[in-house]
């Protein structure tokens, strides 16, 4: 059904059973939440296009014993409102849910103002900020139910692209999709379709992360320590998870390679798939990098 | 107006900054009368002091005036006034800007300007959603009114008719040298607020303005104040913005503030 529709369905259901939940829309998704507006008019707001005040307002709601959900496009939710997220939620240790759309270059045709491959890197610099990158609609539903009321600030990164099937995800835990000794792939969110064909016949491990913060170090340590060779496939800026991976495997020396978004403005338009091809989000590129890693090249 | 209590708190502010070699004294003196009247005569505090949710809440958005709020909270028994002597020390609960997770009675951790008012809007909206009684007060500065979030908040509070929200502007004209904000009462009125202009050092005017709640819209009180009020050498003197007095200056200021009274809250002053 797509993550955005799932988000509507999940929140509609929770609004009916949790009186503390308050939804703030940054003038997007309003039609989708039509029923929620009608049914829960006192707790569903089309707050307008003023992201910084919205995040602070949400903190005030949290201080009033409500559970806020703020929803808008990723760069405006995260980068424009970064200080509000840092201070009003992070520093003050308040619970809230921040659900973005437009992951990385999902809105390829709209250009760089609507791209946001830096969201996860920025947010993981806020102590206590939880980051969820679901790979499918079903995973979003599961993870949101598990974490939305846990009293911590949590970011949910919705994507237009999904994996073909949901994994049995648990908030804060990585899934071991394949074990192997020659190298280990750390895969985040909706990138699996490129990975499965790439690892055919290779003795590599595949760890799937739908929660980035807190990062499940234990699963990585238990499954990757032997080879110390890691390929991180992350649908945001390449290198974002490097520190977490190195910390998890410390003191063992590790060799890491990346498939992720390069640190440059992607000034072309077109479709997200065309950017995938330019960046190297492809089975062929992943296979090539894996083989190089395994062979010590 | 109880001059003795006010002067005692002013001496505490001076002493605290002197001991620490830190603090924004003039800003704290600018807001002191407003905060004192709020806590002494306007806000309902009973449950708050036992760490429950307060019926009324206050956010000092211009967090650098923290010494003014600390002086009032200490005088009202939120924490032992001995804590003032540790101001800005490594393990102190009292920092240059207030931390709501450390200090009893602090509603929001402020310091970066432009955060307090939108948080206050959220508190007021949250109370309205939950049908809770109680008012939300927020004090901002005129310089802080340069921040866009202040005006985003002005739009939001008027749109949601937050009559339980009262914003006070400490209008000490500190931003006149940079970006003047002009007639704030007119500006907020244009956004849909009910505006009142008062003398921010006259306790009766402060009380009259704060104690009356609006019916269908948020309230803005533009309080004309003097930065450094009560200490002549600091009044409207930018050099004192973030400076603490020397030993000699400290003694002279204490004499100026003694104003015939011998007893003090802080025995060292």
C-alpha cells in the first residue's frame, strides 16, 4: 500500500485507542488524514508551513502529557528544524514522533531543495534521538507501534521505495538474514532488492537494520567480528554509520566499504531510479564491492 | 511593592554573579519585577512545589536572564538559596541558562532565543486539548523578537485562540542598536492578540496586566523596562551585558541596593 498510506492507517488506528496522541501535519497528507480530521478534530491539526515553531509546539504538547506526531517533508522536518529537535526534544528529554516523507532523493524531480540524504547523519548527532528506517509499510506499522509511546524522540524515515517483503523486525534490533564468514553486509531499510541478487553464491553475512539509533552493536559483533570486512549499504549519505560499526567491532581492526549517497548535491532531476544508477545502488556495484572486499583489493 | 524583598533578590543576583564571575546581570534586573509579581501574586504554584503538574506554568524564554528567575525561585523555596553560591560551577544545578531537568520549577531549558514562546504555545494548546485549567506565561526579550519563531508562534496562538497563553515582552530596547522591533503592541495586535503596554517595574501595573485573562485570544504584555534596573552604573550600559562586578564594584553596588535595609537573604552580602 506504500509507507505513506500505511502511516495514515497506523496513526488513524492509534488515534482511536490512545487519547494522548496528537497529530501535527505541515500542510501535507491532509487529504489522506481526512477521516482522522473528522473523527479526532481536537487532536489532529494541519498546523501550517512553519516547521521550527511546530517542533517547539510539539515539545510543549509533550510537556502537557500528550504524545505528538509531526509529519512533513524530510528536509523541512529535520534540517530546517534541527535546533528545535536538538534542544526542545533532545536536551529536554521529551518524547515525540517525527515522520518524514521524501527520503534522500525520492523527490528527484523537485531538485535539491527537496532532497535529504543528510537526515540520519544529522539526527544521530542528537543524544537520545531514535532513528527508524523501515524497509516496508508493514515494518513501519510494527516499529511505530513498538516505539511511538516510549517517551523518547523518534524519527521515522518513510520512503517511496520498499523491499519486496517485510522482515520480522523489532525496534532496536538487527535481523540476521544470512550468515557468512568472508564479509558482512550492514543493510539499512529499503535497499534489500539490490542486495539479494548481489550475494548469490557468496559466503557473506547479511544484517538488516530497520533501527539505526539505538544501533544494535551486539548483533554486529556476534556476526561480523570474524572477517572484520564490512560493506555498509545505507540509503543516505555514505559513511553515516561508519562510527557505529567501528565502535561495535572495537578493538578489532575493520575494513569498511560503502554503498551510499555521495556527499554532493544531486543537481539532476528525473526519477529516483536514475539517481540510484548514478550512485551505484545496484546489484552489480554491490557485488563488485563485495568481491573486492573479500579479495582484499 | 516590597522594596526590601526586591532589593534582597537584586543583591543575590549581584552576589551570585560576583562569586561565579559569570552571569547576565542587567538582563536579570530587567525581568526581575515581572517574574516576582508572577510568582508572588499571579501564578498558582501549590502543586508545582511538590513536583506535580502545575496549574499555571512559566517559561523564561530569554534564558540568559536566568539569575532573575533563580533569585525568585530561591526566594519562593523551590530550592535552597545556598545553591546560588554554586552558580555555574561544574556540578551546580544552576547554569548560565536554565536546565529543566536539573532545577525544580524550571519549565523549559532555554538559552537559544526563540524557543520558549512556541513551546509555551504547545503547552497552552496541550492544556486546551486535555481540557485542563491553568494559564501559560512566557517571557521573551525585544531582541528575541527578531527571531522568526516568535512570529510563527504569534500566528499559531492567535489561530487557535489560546486565551490561556500570556506572553510578556521585556522591552528594554537592547536590540535598538541592531534591528529595531518597533511597536510590538501594534504588531501583535495585527496578528490577533490582545495587547497591553505597561511599566515593567511597576508592580501594580504588572499585576493588573497579568491577573486578567483574555476571553478568546492570547495576550501580549509589552513591558517597558530598563536593562540593569536598580543599579545605576549598569542601567542601559551595554558593557555590563555579560560582565560580573569586581570586589570593589560589588561592595558599592550592595550599598546602593541596601536602601536602608540591614537584613539580607544571603549572609555574605
